C-alpha cells in the first residue's frame, strides 16, 4: 500500500477547517510521519494509523506549525510501547530545539528513537524500500525537504522467455545473475525484460524557489508542496521564503511530476478553489488541493521501457 494521508494543511495558525501540518506516507512496510504540528496525534485517530505503525519521523524545520506535535508523538510511542526503533530526521542545526521538544514534559520513556539529524545537502539514508534523500531549501531557518526514491527494477517478459525456452528456476537465476548461458549462447536479462521504473515521492515545505525544490521534485510520481500564497502576494512570498500556487505548479510541470498536491495554505484565503484555478493554468497533470484527513494514492507505476 502506497498512499498519503493528510493530517493538516494550515500554514502558521490552524483554522476551523484546517489543522496544523501533518502528513503520513504509507509505503509498503514503512510509515513515515512528516512535520507533525499541533493536533497531529488526534488527527491520526481518524486515519486508522496508530503510533505503533510509525517507522520514521521527518521534520523539515523548527517553526512551530511543523514541529509542535513532536512532544505528544514521541510520548505516545512510549505510552503504546512501540516495540521497534523509530528513526527521527531533522535539521542538525536544530538539535537543541529537538531535545527540548523531546523532553518537553515528564514521561516514562520506553520507546527507542534513532536520532539521525540531517547535516548536509544531499544526505541520503538507505531504507529497505529505497533511498530517503534530503535537500536544503531556502527559508529563514535551516530547512530540508525530503524525497523517497525506489530503485528501478525489471519485469521479465513471458513471451521472450518462452522464445528462448527459459522456464522454472532458470528464470530466477537469469534475473539474479543478469545472464544465462543456454545451448552455447549467452542470454542477457535485458533481452527478456523491460525496465520497471521505481516510484518517487517528494515532500517540499516552507521555501522560496531554489535548486533544492527542483532536485526534490524531479520525476516525482507524487509531489507534496507548499503553496502558502497566491500570485497576488508573490512579493510577500519571496520576502518570507514561501511559494505561490503558480510557482509550485510550474515546478511540477518543469520537473515532470505526475500528481501534484498543494498544501500549507495561508489563513487569509477562504476559498481553496483559487489555488486550484491558479495552479491549473500552469500544470495539466493530476492536481489535488489538500484537505484535512484526505487520502491521496501514489499513482500507478510509469509504463515500463524496453531494456
């Protein structure tokens, strides 16, 4: 199962309709929690995902709307006696903020946290499902976005295997070794397979336009990106290190994104359709204007290409 569960979509302050930030990514055996703002623990009750399911927490930066839910989440891990280690990633320069949030109040700590700060642009963490990469963003405080990249695989083609008379255990050997010697001829894996592109997820929060935004968004199957403002406030967005809906949409188009999820909306805008209208002028793919407690599936794999 690969899907995004939206816990909250508000920028800076919550509204009657929008909770503070919070995003869950279910990706096979991993459940990643991004930027838990206030109220994330309660919002999770509506998703069917529990603290016990979490495997990793990723914080982009230490502004309150992206991290003030951390104390409750960390304490909940211990309250529920989560049996596995949970990794936590955040900007290394914010280690003091993290430690204060981690120990914000008295509790009996039983959960094991793997504290793994992000200290460099392009830092990679190897997971069983692929690679989690962090890229530096442009904001008044140290900020990183994240992307999850699944390695490319291959799909064996039954008709080509049959043409060479390859069946049974020989198929597995060919897949593992990359070639198979058969009746005096070497058959390579590329001759009987097509490339199966790995899937990509990108998470971009508070930032102005910069190289990191494009690096994260490149060929993303699902891009979650802030669009705090509309173009009418483009000057303000640039001043405070944020994006407009139009900028986010242009990034998605130029980066080959398939599904674009806009979120992190300023409370000054009452009608979310304005974000959709502005983005649609620049992006023709699947567009989602995030709402609290929405589920967004990761789109099906891209069409495999000949090997």
